[in-house]
């Protein structure tokens, strides 16, 4: 959730609770929010003024709200586990944590009796940018299967309330047949508890229509438990006019070429990379830092390198990637080298359009804004910085939204068939509307989609692996611990200022796992 106005509205109410949690040294886990607020909300949150007073207050607000969100989310999620006997000091029943095998043979949807009803929850209500795409997909399913009615509850609440509702239902067993939620760790928590139906059988007719890189985020031990609906990706936007002015007609693809190109850009008075120096927008810096982790340290090193993850933070590849990031900053390749001014993200994007910067690393949500420019702006994969650890086709991003079928559903075998087919349609219509990157193969005409957005989709269609984007102010795809995420956010800021080295960065995070 990048709607920081909503976060700020909660600050004063959360402050008292945060102070109490701080005194008690409570440790909670929170997860990364999906892009459900949509690209408009993301841009709104990023385009705020960055005067000194504003960015100072945003830092305070982010830390306060991390505590509030952590408490809310963990109370429900851990409460769910404790109720089932899996909390601290509890025992795990022999049957728990084991997901039943999918039904060997399932009846086709067309053969179901007339009047069959499936129920589904989603937070894509009428105010959501993806609502129209949802209606299109559901209408097409109704046309295909007039014998089936899908009863949808469009939840009017925000992401946190919706998340809590799902956790409570999964704990009590009073669930709908299909739930529209998030991938990665949010879903995996329920998979670990044995509460999600395996969809392997339902996927059989769709072999080859969704990549392993995408499906991995909703899988465990090679088995599929969710239906990816949309994806996201951190990519490199390039002002080709600026690049050509430095004598380059092609975008660098290796470390050596990138360094040579950056030096040539500097010689022309062009700063290679634009990035906000607003410390209230640490996610912008983390998009760069995580890209360096993947493209220099490699996916294996970055796999669990999150604030609340289980990675061995002392991994030299992680430390080396942080050092390389700082080396680029020290060379003057970034918009904030020695000037400690709070450039906001909108200013940086305008700088890219104007040719002040040649490169800008950000997500697919910036496509529409950057496409509306007189400059020749294109999108590329970030270069491989260390070919021994990393490779092409590896991106920060992956599944955002996903459908799953609870084991508590009495119709789980046929609901699984419906969910997979519906998920493919949701992927298609969301993409054609320019709202979300497709999770499934594009086997239809997408010429009406904006060219820049279509280019990002083409890159992700060819991706062979994803590493979740993960700062932890408010996103739901990765696990977080309150104290660790505050520390991690500070370390990201310190790395951008070159106030610490890679060894200090990873050593500080590793200390959490040594306690």
C-alpha cells in the first residue's frame, strides 16, 4: 500500500499505542502490502512535497505506522496459529500442516448441476481501479458456465482490515470457496498450516500458460496452491535522448559497459541515475538496493534477505552488493552524491523526462506517467553486475494478487477448477485495462495497451526468476518484525548516504538472528 495519506491520517491515533509497544519491546511480524491501491495511489504517495519539515515528519510517521501495522497484523495471524495449537508452548496436531492431496478426478465445470453456487471474497470493490476488469472476467465466466453463479463479496475495507478478515476466517474455518488475496509469504503462512487446497489437478489443462517464475510465489515443494492474477516488476527506465548525447545508442548490459556509459554521461553533465533523497521515501532507495542485491549478489543471496527473514545476513555476497551500490554513489552516478537535499520522487521523474538523468529504477506503476513525455523513454532490464552470481531474466517483483481455495470449502475440488480459469481471465483483463502486469501468458492482442507498459510486460513474460520487492513500510508479500524493519529502513538510508559499509549493514541485520 503506497497511499501514504491514509497512513498519515492514522499517525496520531497510532502514536500512543506505538509508545506502549516500544516500552514493552513487543516483537511483531508484518507483511508487505500489494499494489491493490493501484498505480494512482502509488504515484500520489510518491509525488508529495519534500521540504525539510515534510520529509522529517514522514520518517516519524512511517516508523509509528510500522508499529501499528505490525501489532494489528500479528495479533490476528499469530492468534490464528495459537487457536490451532501452534503458538509458543503449544503442540502441533499430527494432522496439521499437511495439505490433503487434490481429488484424483474432478467433475468439469460445465457438467455441474444448474444452480451451482461458488462464493468469493475480494477487496476489489467498485472504487478500485481493477473493478471493471473483475466484472469483465466474472461476466465471461457466467457466459461460459450459465449453470454456475459466483457470489462475490466486494470488501469495502482497507487492506489491513481485509487481511484480518481473511486470517480470522481461515482460523475459524468459516471461509468462502475462493479468496482473492496476496502471494508470497501471506499465502504461504496458510499453506504451512495445511489450510489451502492444492491446485495441481486444476492446473493440468493450462500447462505452459503460466511460467515457473510466476507460479513459484504461490507454490511449496513443487506443488501449486494459488492462482497468480497480477505481477509487478522493478525495471530500468532509460532516456534514450540523454544516452545518445553521451555517444550510446544501446543500453549497457554488463557491469563494465554500465560503468563506461555512466562516466560518459557525467562527462556530458548528465547524472546517470535519478533517485529521491527524501528519507521519508526509503522505498525508492530500496528499489535500487534490492536490484543491486539481485544483479550483483544473485537471487540465492537475496532470497531471504529481508528484515524478518531467515537469511544468514553475514553472507559476503549481500555485503558486496551493498558496497557496490555505495561505490556507484561515490562515483557520482546518483542524483544525490554530496548534495544533501530532499529531492522528491516527482522531481526525479521530471528530471528523467528532461534529460537531467539517463536512468531511473522503479516499478511498472510509473509507466503511464513516464510515457507522457516528449523524450524517448524506454524500459529495460537492469544490467547484470556480477555474472558469476546473477544472470539475465532475474527481476525484483513477482506475484502481487492471487486467488486461493481454502481447505474448509465444501466444494474445494470444483472451486479449484473455477479459480484457475477465473484467475487467467483476471490476468488478461487487468492487463488490457493497463491496471496490472499479467501473470499468465499473453496469447491475445494487446496492441491497445500503452507501449511502455507493454514493454514491461514483455520483459516479465520472459523472466526466469523473481525476488520480492521488500522494504516493509506497508507491503504484504514478505514477513517483517517491527524492530527489524525499523533497523533495516535506517540501514537503507545510511547506505544511500554512504554512512556505513556492506559489512556493517549485514552485520547489524545478522545480530537479530544471533539473539
